[in-house]
C-alpha cells in the first residue's frame, strides 16, 4: 500500500514538473515589439527537447516564427548543442 502511494506521489510530482518545464517552452503570441534574436534563439535551442515533447500536447513550435535571421539561427544552434552536449563532448 505504501509503495503504491509513493508511486502515485512520484507520478503526480513528475506531471507537475513537466508542466512547469513545458510552460517555459511556449511561443509568444505577438512579435510586434521586436523579433527574436540571438538570446531567444539560445533559449529556444536549449529547450528543444521540451518544446518537441510539448508539440505533441499543444501548439508549440520547436523553432520560432518569424525569426530574426542568422543571429537567431546561431543562438538556436548553440543552445541545442549545449543541451544535447554535442559542443562539449570530450574524447
């Protein structure tokens, strides 16, 4: 009985944490103020996995539109590499 309760608590805690993470991966509704640049690309690249998982549940894109061009692309690539540990792999 206690093991079952612990599993239920762990499942609920995991769901709450996933919802918090998915909230970080949302897309802004309006780009009237400014287009996303390097820093937003870096954050979106770092959140690539969470955005991908969120795209199954809600309308989240893993690549923002409209992006600001090459600086956004560079930030996105750098963020994705940091998250996926491609840039810092040691041999």
